[in-house]
C-alpha cells in the first residue's frame, strides 16, 4: 500500500513509566489544570492505575489490552468501577475515572485503537486537553488555517476531534500524522457510522494545508476513498471469477497486449465484454469449457442469449417483475469477441509458441457485426429526440433563468430574516429555522406553509448550476466532460493586430478525441462565464484549486481553478456529470415539458450538442466549420449530429432549381412569337394518334420512324382496344401468309410487332384492373400524421 497507517510500537517510553513518574508528570506539567479539575484527574489516574495493575502485562498498554474494556465500548468504566468498589469502598462516581483516563491518553501512557476511540472521543473536553498537553502549537496552526477558510465552528470542531482521535491512537503530534492514518480513520468511520456526512473529510484538507504530508499525497481524501483508480488487466478479469485458469490467463495476456494502444476506459470495457459477457457466459451454460474452439451449437446459444438482457422493473402495485429487452450493445460484444479470435490468429503466425495453441476459427462472421441497420436506427432515434427538444430550448432557457432568480430571492429573504421570523417572498410564506437542524446550518433552512423543512441554500445552488449548464451547453455544443473541465485559465482573449479589437475565446482542453480547440465567446456566453467566475471565487478574489477525476482514464487531474465547482462541507468540490444530470432533471420537472406521448421530456447533456449542431447548420454555418467547433475528426460524424427537417429539403431543392434556371440561356425565358406558339400547340396536336396519345417531348421528332406499335411512348386509349385487337389479329394472319410464302424476313418483323401489340393489350388490362380497385375507406396521410415538422426559427 502506498500510504500505510502507522503501527504503534509494542513499547514506548511513557507507557513504561512507574505510577510515581506518571503522577509527577501530571503535577508538574506546564499546562496542568487547576483546582478541582486537577484533583479529579489525579484521583482518576490513581484509581485507574490501581485497576490496571490487577491485569497481566509489562507496560500499562499491555495491561489495558488485557482488560475487557474494548468489548464494552463507551461503558468501559463500569467494569473498572465495579472492581474498584470491591477494593475501595470510597469510590462512588465514575467521573473521576473518565478524567483520569483522559489524562493517561493525553500523556501518551495509553494508546487505544482508532475504532474504540472513535466511539469515545466526541466533545471538546477531549480536544482541548489534547491540545494543551500534547501539541499546543500544532492545534494553534489548525485553528488559524480553519479561520482563514471561514469554516463554521461545527465543521472545525468535527475536524479537530478527528485529528485528536488519530493522535490519541497513534501518539505524537499533529505534524506526525500520516496519510495512512487519515485513511485508517476514514475506513473505521465508514464501518461504524451509517453515513459519513459531507464534511467528515475536511480534517484531511486541514492537515494538507499545513503541508504536513509528502508532495505526492493526494490533495483531498476523496481521491483516495471514492475512486478506485486504475487496476491491472489481471485485476479487471478477476472481478468475474472465471473458473478456467488457462482461459483467464489468456484473456489477461490479450488485454496486456492491447493495453498500450487503448485508453483505460476502453480497456475496462473490453475486459468486461470478454471476461463477463463472453467467457463467463459460456462457462455458466457450458461447464468444463477450456478452449476457444467451441461447438457451433454452444456459440449459437451464446449469441441468442446475448441479444437480450433481463432487468427487474417495479410495477405500479409495488411488485417487481423481470423484463426482457433487446441489448443495444449486442454488436459491440460480438465485435470484441471476433477481435479476440482474429488477433490471436494473426499473432500466432508471429509468436506460435505463445499464441498458437489458442488459435481457432472465428465463429463470428463479418456480416454479423455489420452496424449499418443499427446506425440508421440510432440516427433516426437521435433525430427524433432533437426534433422534440429543439423547439423547447427557448422556453427552457427562460425557465432556467426564472428558477435561478426566484431561488436567489428566497435565499436573500431567508438570510435577511431573524431566526424564528416569518417572512413572505414570491407569494410564499416561510418561517426561518431556529438553531441548527440536523444535516446543516440553521440559517440555510426554513419551514414553508406546509411545515416542510426546506434548505433554500441548496435549492439556490442547484438552480444556479442548472442555469449555467443550459447556457454553456447550448452556446458551445461542448461535451459534458469538456464543460466540467473548463477552468479560469480557459477564458482567454485574442487581440486583432490591425484594429486592436479584443475577441474573447474559450479554450477547450483535450478530452474524448484528444483535440484541443478555441471557441469564440459571444456576449451571452461571456455574461454567463463572468457570473460563474464571480460566484466561484467569492470574497477571496481567486478561483479555488480543485482536482477533477477523469472518468475515462480513472485518474485524478492536478488541482486547477475549475469553474464548475461547489462548496459543501467546508470544502470545494468539482461538479460531476451525475450532478449536472440531476439539476437538469429538476429543471425539466419544474418546466413541465412533455413529449409526443405525453410523458415528461428528458434532456441529456449530449442533446444540447446535437441541437447546437442542427441550429448552426440551419443558420448558415458551413459544416466543416461546425466540425472544427465540435472537435470531430470526421465531417461524417458532424453530419450525423445534424437533424434534417422536411422544409429544409424543400427549400434546398427550390434553391437548386433557381440556380439551375439562372445558368440556362436567357433567350429561353423571353416571350414566344406567334409562330413559336403555334408550333408549340401543333406539337401536341400531332401527338394525337388513332390508338391513343404519343408521349414524345416538345421539340423532338419521332425517333422510331412512326412504328407506333413498337414505340414505348404510345399510350393506348382503352376505348381503342377493339382496334388494337384487330391489328393484332391481322398480324397473326399476315404471319401465317408469310410463313406459307417462305418470307422469313417478313415473319421475323411481324412477330416483333405482334409481341409489341400483345404488350399494349396487357397494359390496357392492368389499367382496367387498377381502375376497379375497391376503396376500403383508409384515412389519408394528413388525417393520421401525429405531428407536423417545421423548420425552427433563426436565432437572433
């Protein structure tokens, strides 16, 4: 372990002192208490040492661990009191015992373990004597650091109690506390408490500020306790407890071989696909499998199972039932399994000894992993999401602004009211909470007219970040990860050399595609960023440094002045993607938007990216410029984000026709002469035939030398069917005559004409059949259309 906790030695100087030396130290210590407090501690020390001497051990610490005190917890003194009453009838109260035990711990005579002390040390009656006897200078530095941060007394007291607990269990001074000691206390608290609370990690930050920890220590305790970080390929695979050791080792070796070319998030996903969804699935349903060369029926059954997934869904009556749904990642799972087979087959030619024994025919074909249909369905689904959400953007922005203003008004009225005072704001009546309700400071709480306790400061914080998220996402088209990594240093400006004009820019750090880029900041976005910066830096005048967690690489970034951060529990924390989704959900719930089915409309941060792309292209921005703004490597990806509207297609086609018309000779659009008009009308008159109409275009002559029966442009009139049949019968008679006379050339020509006549008659039959189709009364399309798509208005 990189940061181990200190292990107390078996023997140290103070725990070997005699009873007389301990009492002399108590009497002559510069920070000794006075009056009855000193006398009570002295009596308590004598009684406790008398009790401890009855237990085996060479030191007071060994005798302490020989007592049953640890099993009694906070009632440890009952055992000592019962023994002392039997041996000394003058002992009547336990207060002296607790006072004596306090001094023995402060004097480092006894060092109970952390878990036991965490249930005993709760008040300042422990904190103050520890500071006085053990390390006055260290505690003074802690007080000064907490005061500089403006931490409330409750949070500071809690942190000092935790530091006191570590010193009592490990010995030494404040400066001797290690990172491992803090981790041990945190682990103990996570086991002994129902919930840790928002501020129980502040003691670590307090010690970190005093620079007592080494340079490589994480800046916050959260980095060590709330994120697992990167693990090895073997640890990734062992999460699924594969039974076949050789196959387990093969998958580990395969991941290790692929690891240099993959980011950690992709490596973790690949390990889950291969170890869990592939081999663990095979082992569960085909026990004893030990080779990649699997029977065809086993592979077929595996593919069938993989196509669906089962989840538990709670019903309206409270019952839970299993629901089977198609697995959206089915093709990805097959692709990774196919990659395993193909990679091993290729590597076997390069290193036969290592990979050759595992080479096997790939049971997954290229056709099975074709994502054409899936991509088309996903494109249609995403386009529908955009069409439903884009028209609500303006209203959503207005709701976000109003929610923020209202929440700020409530909080301001709350903080201007006295405790217990009734105040009215925005038509709502509140009563400011008195004292400190559990969970937070009372000044942030108020009771509404229904008697519910509401934390108005938290509501204002959520409303602000919902507003900021909506504004930044809709103006920039950033990914949620990129938005949360915007720092104060990202806001920059460019000076035009010729004019001296200042152009505000927003620098986007590399994220998913490892491409950094600069975005021009318009006035609206500049106002939003200025508001965020003013809020985050507060009275200090600087943006606090916080560390963000890279969810893809499972690593912590160095401390930076991140803009999307919030203060909780006396600490500044970066906002995560889950927090952004929560505040957006609350905003949409307040807005009351619904989809076409009447269900509440949900927004994901990525929806704003698609909406930004669609609006940009609709408003005339070239797609290749949008590609650069979004940071896409391929313009196909950008166009995949663009949602096409029917009116856009119509307008584009009309514009194309207008451009084509402008390119044609101008004389074609002059007023025709009388002769040209007569010629135009004569053309249509000459298309009238005995059998029907000729469909040749204006200005063209007959290309078939008036062989109308064979001409595909002849459209026979149904009324002329008898004439057509007469022509066909005449051809049959002429064919018979030609055959009789031996005119073979004439026979061939007449047979071609006869076939054309038969075709014309067949066309007449088909038209007659269609004309007699029965009308079933089906509604027309305008009657069944659920919505009419319209082109969104241009943004000002």
